[in-house]
C-alpha cells in the first residue's frame, strides 16, 4: 500500500501563540516536525496542510511540500481529508500533528503498518503505557482502553479503567492497565472521503475528543503500543524544554 504523511498546520494557537513558527532553535517547530517525519521509511512523502500564507511560505522556505486548505476547517482530520480527495494514488494517510517535533519515524511506520495488517480497521493509532499516577489523573492525558484484539473500546480524559481500590502495582503490570493515547493516526482514503457522513456525537461533545465520533459510529480503530511518548509543544515551558534538548544534541 502507498502511504503519505499529512501534517495539518494551523497558525492560530491558544496557549502558545503561533507556536509552529517559533524558531529559537534555528528552525521552526513545523520544520522540526517535518524533518522528524522524514525519518519514517514506509510513507512515500510528506505534505503540510496549512491554513495561512505565512505557514505556506515557511514550509516552502525550508524546501518542504505544502498545500493551502480551508481556513474554516474544523479539525486536522478535515485538512487531511482535503488532501486525500486530491490524491487517488494514495491508500493510507498518516496524520502527524505539527507541534510534534520529536516524533519518531518508527512510530509513523508502526501506525501505517498497523492499518495495513488489519483490513477491517478504518483507522489506526498508537498508545504508550502510563506508569505515573499523576498522568492517569490528568485530563490533558487522554487514555485509551483496548479490546482483546487491540482495537479501541473507549477514549477518555477520565481515569479509565477506574480502580475501585488503588494499588501502586497496577502501574507496573504488563500488558499495561493504563494507556495514554498518542495523537497520531493512519486513515484509509475511503474513510476520509466519507468523513462528512459522521455527525458530531454526544460522547465527542462531552469529552472534546474527535475520535469518539468515529468510535460511537461503529468504526474500527486499531491501537498499537509503543514504548515512549514524545512530548508535543503546547506551552512555553514545553518549548523551553524542547530548546534545551536541542542544545544538548548540538553541544
């Protein structure tokens, strides 16, 4: 199957204004993400789906491929779908968030392979074990519960599963009892072309998690496990930590 990475990129950001264009490391956050995606071996190319001319110019400046998408698109998935409608030669589209400058090529390859190996799955995504109780209780850490076959049973900001009686050993077990959902997806092109057939669901509205729209509609979402979770850039502190790691690598 032929796969392509799409990086949805929106200029506006609430907690850290225009974070994708921050460039105190010598490269923008968006370029770091693009370069990280180039480490993947399975997809054949990368397109940045932008909503503003400044982002378009930034991508072209570092030699990347970019395409303007609807400024009123409701989500990154909608931007990926716009690209998919024009690429009938691609079977699988991998959605990588633009604020993930440390994403691994192995994770991208893994999520694509996951969808390739499960013909019944519409979507594939990844999770990583949660080993700290504070992460389980953090609503910003989205949790996923899997069926025995590795497909998604539910996604939540709440503590799921919720132990009736807490024991620290619950954090140490393998396979893990608690899994953090990672914001990377692989979609079949046919699924993306039918995106407008999925109405906003009650669960999605309550939890503010788009994947619940598809899960509640009966879509099959395959969930693979990886050992580590790269930290995205959401706040100034996140960016400062990322800058420090970049400096350590070049020292």
